[in-house]
């Protein structure tokens, strides 16, 4: 690629996919609703709130450059050049996007006819079978149709889906939040009884692993409220200025009865830094307990170690199995 001024590159990176298609490939743009679009050649590619997700491929992004890179296979410099050629000197007219609010439309991945792959995957990670089934029955977990990802769903107070986190079941490291996901309502398992304590985890797999430990040792896991942060929490550089993660703050705002917070974050540097920050910013109002796994990096590794599961071998087995074998 020839020289392109940095300010032009920055402007191109600001162009969302809807604006790109509207201006330079208008025949590809299909309007599904007031806030959602799809593509004529890729019906499972959905665009909303400035983001796009291609559910058939398990990929997504926030602008046209991401699309050219991930969908068309170009490297970043070539993606910029590709878009410049498409523009052909025509400055794009931006398509107005709805203001990003917490009530943004959630685009849930299409559901598979069964959860066989998801069940096998979660059991291979040591998750208790009864816990898996109860989460499926409560529509907290389901299997995505095209790539058989496990989808972890979070709901608001009216039981409306507000968050969906997708994770590969074939041994790859793919993770992605569905378009429109609101992390204030990330995946959680709530107590069937009133409780003044909550348990916090980085991800859904660790949450389910912790629940499985309760079951393994003969304790009731259903009277515990466990909340996933849907990712690694990044404290501020000045740790005292760190914000409380949306998933925790939202729950605390709506549940004034909470008095104790148990932090079950990872044993790595990121997990320890996150724990330290949350202890500082929350300890004035709540009793904070630091409860990392006794061994291993996270609670799933700990569970697999206790159960004698060799995770890498399981991942290889899952990768080798075809869709039709499950």
C-alpha cells in the first residue's frame, strides 16, 4: 500500500459497516428492522448499534475495516487501501446510528434444535450434569445453530434477555459477546432464596465450576447467587479511582440486602490486580472476601485437576468430532 496520511486512516477506521455498505455497496444492505441490518450475501451477518456480528463464522467487529479484514481476508494496510479504492474520492454520508443505550437491541444467535454439543463440552470441562441441565431448562444456556457455540444468557428484572456471551465448544479459544449485549446483565445464577452474599467470577465457565464444587462436596449450589463479569476486569491506573464493573454495580443497586461479596477471581496477575482494586473500592460498604482457587489459575482448571480431567486432551477430542457425530 502506498502512503496514506494517518488522519485519513483514522477517518476510515471510524466508518461503521452500515455506512460503508450504504455508500459503496448499497445492493448488499438489507434492513431487518428500525435498528438492525443484514447483508444480502451473508444473511447471518447482523449490524446494529454500530457493531456487526457474523454468526455463521463466529466473528464480529465495530467498523468497515474489521469487516474487510475478517470477512474478506485482507491485512490491515490492504484493508485501508481496499476501502479507499471503493470510496473513489467520494466522501461517505454517515448513516445515523441509534444512541448506544443500555436498552440496545440484543441480537441473539440462532438456537440449535438440541444442546448435545454444549452438554458434551461442559461435561468435558468438569461441569456437573445436573447443573448444566438446570441452566438449559432455565434458558440460561443454549447451543447456537451454525457453529454449535455455547451461549450464556443474562436477563433483566423483567426476564428479558439483555446479554449473550458465545464460546466455542470445539477446543478453539473463540469468545464473543453478541451484538447489543449489556454487561450490566451478564450471565449469572441467582439464589432461589433471599441472600445477603454474592460470588463474583471472571467468566461463566468458572462460575459453573464453582457451583459444581458445591455439588461435589454435598452442598446446595442453588441457594448461592453467582455473577460473571463476562471478561477480565481492568482497574484504573490509579487504583483508588477504579470503577465497579457494570455487572456488580447493577446487581448491588437493585439488591440493597447484599452485605458480603466473595471475589473468586483468577490466580494470575490480572485476577490479583482486579481483586485488589475491588477490595479497595467496595470495602467501605461491603464485607469483601478474597477466595481464589487453592491451586491452578482459575476455578475450572482447579475443578478439572480435582476430577482428574486432562483438559488439552479433551479439547483435541472435541475438535476431531464432527457435527453429525454429536
